[in-house]
C-alpha cells in the first residue's frame, strides 16, 4: 500500500498554510506520509468525497472555505457538529471507509486560553461568521458570563447568542466596549486587503486578554493597540497551529512533536 496521505481542500486553496504545517510535523516525526493541497470547487465536492471514500491510503482532509457547511451532507456526524458549531473543518476516514466529520477550530481557539479563569467573565466577540461560531461554542462551554457581539449584521449576531445559549447583547462595530476580561476578533476586519478594526480599548481592564484570529498580518492593528496598552495578546497562529495539531493526530495517529512551535511559527511567518 502507498504511504498514507491527507489533504486540505478549498476553493481557492493556494493560500492555505496547512501543507506547510503538516509537512513540517511529518518530517519532524519521521512519518512516511504526505499532506497535499487540493483545489476542489463546490461542484466537485461530492465526487471528491466519493473518490476518497474508497482510497485506503487517504486518511482524511482539512476543509476550508467554501466547503465547511456543504461537506456536512456528505459524511457521518457522530458528534452532532451540525447541531452545534454548524460547520466541519476536518474529515477523517475510518479503516472501514466510514467518513467522520468534526471541527477542531473550537478546541484550537480555546487551547491558548485554557489557563485563564473565564467562568462568569464578561467577553466581547467581534464577528458572527463561521469562525465566530467556533469561538462562541468554545466560550459557552467555558461558562463565560455576558457576551457582547459586535457585528456589521446585528441580526446574525443575535441568532448566534440564541444558538449557543449565551446571555449578552449585540452592538454595532463602532459601539464602545464594555469592561470585558477577553476581547476576540473573529471577523475579517484587520486582515490584509480588508478594512481595519478600529476599537477604543480604553474600557478594558488591565488584566484583559486580546485575541485576534486574523493571522495575515500576524501583528494586526488590534494586537498592536492592545500591546501598546500593556494587555496580554494571543495571535491567529496559535489557533491555526492548534486546530491543525488536533487534525494531524486524527490523520496520522501521533500528536505533533513537542517544543517545535517556535520553529514552525518562524517558518509560517518567513
Ligand atoms: P466569514 O464566515 O466570512 O465571516 C466574516 C465576518 O467578518 C462576519 O462577521 C462579517 O460580518 C465580518 N466582515 C467581513 N467583512 C466586513 C466588512 N467589510 N465590514 C464589517 N464586517 C465585515 O469568515 P470566517 O471564516 O468567520 O473568518 C473570519 C476571520 O477569522 C478571517 O480573518 C479568517 O482568516 C480568520 N480565521 C482564523 C482562523 C485561525 O486558525 N486563526 C480560523 C478561522 C478563521 P457580517 O456578519 O456582517 O457579514
């Protein structure tokens, strides 16, 4: 049998950093396997899944835009991802050919916050798209207190509070911040080519943490403003690497090597 392989699928796909991350770990662990980038259009998604289902060398795939919702119709969902986060980012092939879909974004997001006591804490989340769903799912499980969602479309944000059983409120992007313990940017604002996210961080307490999911650029305007105020920050690479690590273990049966994150981060920002 040929060496096992996994893939990342999306449309477009050239921008994906997953092959770099998984390739680095495969090499570091000396695993004979491959991780590939595969351009799959929406019209080709069902055929792609059908072909891979009967390919014993294929361990699974990471799923990126625009397939995270559509792929849920093509695979098994034992963890009820459809009824919770509502999007899958990882498909794993079982030895009998069954395909299980899951989502590693929520756990990848939460990992850098695991030491924080967020029980009952007020938080702010900017954005109400796919990434925000994973963030809100994780925050609900962490038992946070009041959640303020700032978003361009308030109705969408309102729906998310209800979906995840969170109490809180919704405000426009230019609203002043409440004194939250954690501020998360889960919107596209601040990304290269997108408008900046201009927030006045003055209302945040001195021990607040500011977390930006955007990783291009890595040092966003939001993180720079937070650092200038002396606040702790978490950048988007932590989540990117965290969600990839969980998927890697599902594909190749071994966790990524320990103590190599700085090297990987340098590779990703070169
Ligand atoms: P998405 O589903 O398309 O949602 C985009 C969000 O940004 C929505 O809330 C949208 O507001 C808002 N938005 C977009 N353009 C805007 C504009 N011009 N003005 C105001 N609001 C705007 O995208 P996503 O998948 O959630 O991704 C969001 C960001 O998270 C991206 O930067 C992505 O790279 C990043 N991300 C990072 C990781 C990681 O591992 N670090 C993982 C996933 C995503 P509306 O609701 O009003 O449309």
